[in-house]
C-alpha cells in the first residue's frame, strides 16, 4: 500500500502529512523526543521540528492516524495475524508497518493492536536466546537496533507533554514486557562505567534500574498521581531483583549495592519533596524503603535491616524538616511519615530480638 511522499502529494494532503511525519520519526528512531500536540486553532498543518522537539498540529495527527490505520490493518490482513500465526521476519521488518504503529500509538496510547504488532515485530527480528538467556551481559551481543529503538520510542511517549500517554496502562504494560523479555540484552547497553572494568553485570542492572526510575519520575511530572507509572516502578524493581543473574563474587561489593540504593533513594525522595501532594510518589518511596526488600539476597538479615534503618532515619529526618519549615499539613506526607515510623519501630524490635537470641 502506497503511503505517498512529499514530492507526489500536495502539502495539505493526508498522504503528504503522513510521509513527513514518518520520515521524521524514522530519522530519529534511536532518539528520545519531546512531542507536543498543537491546538486545533493552530493555523498551519505543517509540523514544527527543532532537533528532537516536535510540534504536531492536532488536525495533522488525525489525518496521519487515518493513513496509519489503513497501513496497519492492510498488513495484518496480509500476514494473517488475526489467526494467531507469526509473520515471517521479512514481513514484520517492513519499516512502513513500524512507522504506522508509532503514529497509531501517538494518536491513541490505548491502541492494543498497534502495541501487539510491535511485539510481533520484535519477536520476529530478535533471536529467542537473547530474550531468555541468563548469561552475564558481557557474553551477549550488542542490543539489536530494533530493541533500543522501541525502548526510545516508549520513553518518548511516556515523558512527552502529551495528554494521556504518561498514564497509559497499555504503554506501561508494553514497556514492562520489553524489559521482562529482553532485559539481558538491555543490560549491556546500559552498563555504564562497569563495562570498562568488567563489572558490567552489577553496574548494568543498577544503571538500568536507575534509568527506569528516572523515566517514571518524568512521567509522574506529566500527570499527577500517576499510579500507572509508579505501579510499573514497583514491578520493575521486583523483576530486576528477582531475575538478576548471580555475579561473580569479585564483580559486586556491598558498597556498590549501597551506592545504587542510596542514589535511587535520594532521587525519589527529592522528587517527592518537590511534589508533596502526590501520594503515588510517596507510596513508591515507602515501598522502596521497605526492610523486606533486598538488593542482594546474600547478606544477613540483621546487616540488611541496619542499613535500611540508617537510610530510613535520614529520609524521615529530611521529611520532618520539610514539614516543620513549611508548616506542611498535607495528608500524603503525614501518611508517609507515620508508615515509615511504624516500619522503623519494627526494624528496631527485630534487631533487639536478634541481639537477645544471639
């Protein structure tokens, strides 16, 4: 199916708009963009692009959506996906299908067919071993371009100033599927400084977790009380901890583990203090500081609890100073403080019991 091109369609024709938009998205396929929908009163149908910033007139997006929908369902019919059959790699790798699903999700973040088509696209391109392997990341190939492109587009949708995308359960579910299915391949790309000294397993997972928390916090700024985003954060914390491959003893130290935890704690706590009315953020911070959570299951219970008590005390003191200095009476902060103090008492009682039995 022909989608037209800027040279064959008039400037205001839907085919022209679709071609210009797909060309822009394809050219920035590995970049995190900032996309904003311009109001209907905007006089021109032309896209406003400045590097990775894109202003898209609402009328133009609607026209591009109609073309993208035709492209997607034409391909689905040709590939017989409706019968549950996987398309061949040559069919699913068609760039026009990928571009169409991007526009569909840009217009409607709850477009399940488009989200599922992108899953089929990745499954047909990436080897099964990449998604299921538990080998250290250093033993895996570089992350495929299709995977990094999909993750970048997911970040674009979830963090751009769009009306519904930051709180879309479909988009967050798709992102969780990406990390759950291809986490081993993603660790290598996010290994950071650990890649230089051979410690890519620990550094990679720590970096990946920090990047995901950062994405969640940016989405939380786009939509207050974004429980979909912070629910994703809880799920991804549990996923990466539960399925993190066991590193060699010399590649991970207690100090490195504490550093990762401290950085995430400080980042989330600062975000909560900047958004004191957002109960979703405080709820996630309470979950993150839960003494039952473990970054690594090898340390003794008492040591882990003492570390958590130290972190807990610092967070409570800073939060109490915030309440005292601003005379803050918000219920979200008060709930967090009461919850943390109860957990702190439980930790102290557990430590006392350990000393008594020891």
